[in-house]
C-alpha cells in the first residue's frame, strides 16, 4: 500500500497561520486546540542579520509512533497507508499519548476529555480526492501531501536548487 505523508518545506513558511485556520475550520475543531500549530523561532541574529523561522508542528505519522505505544487501551493505531489514528470510541482521555509525543502534536480536548490528531484529511477532503485543508490554504505552497517517496523527492530537489543558488 502507498505510504502517505504531509511534509513542510520550512524555508518558505511565512508564519501566516493559514494552515491552522483552514484545518480548524475543515475539521470543526473547538477553541483551545489545533491539529497544526505554527511556531515562531526567533528573531535571532545570524551572520549579522535578524532571522525568524516558522515551523508548522503537526502529527508526523511516525513509523514507530510513541503515542501508539503509550496508549493503555490501544485506542491508537497505524493504518496500512501510514496514517496514525485515534479511535475516539476507545480513548479514555488518560493523556499518555499527549505526553509521549515528542512533537507536541497530540491535541487534548478538555470539552470531550479525549485526545485527537490530524488524520491527513481521511474523512474529508482526501476521501473526496482533494488535498488536506492545510495544503490548499497555504499561500507559500510549502506544505506537501502525497506518497512519501514522491514528496520527499520534491523537498530534496527544492533544497538542492536552494543550495545551488537557483
């Protein structure tokens, strides 16, 4: 089966938060948490110039997800296409997965008392043949969705062009 992923070329992220807003709206997420959060790093001085980076943080759908191993009721699973999903019917809200995620990507909804993560548009746009909301909303076009080897190749090519000065 094809392994899908969502990758971000952080070199081009402008910190506009469009991905956050689109994801929140598309997935009807309540106030207080997001499935993607844009973090600001800096400004800091590099080579005599100020530099600020923006890093969209979201579920990485890890090959060996620490959140999966931390769940005492096995509410988290890894699907054949690479998605990590949380079964809301099984989740007991213990927050072990929130603490286990090294990326801070597992959200906890105090209203429902349950954990959730990005499902890469499984139930919504991707099922309808579209890209996830965050990809469609990004004005910098720095968020990519698709087959993992194809997307990694695109990111590598862009990085090589940057290094070569194109």
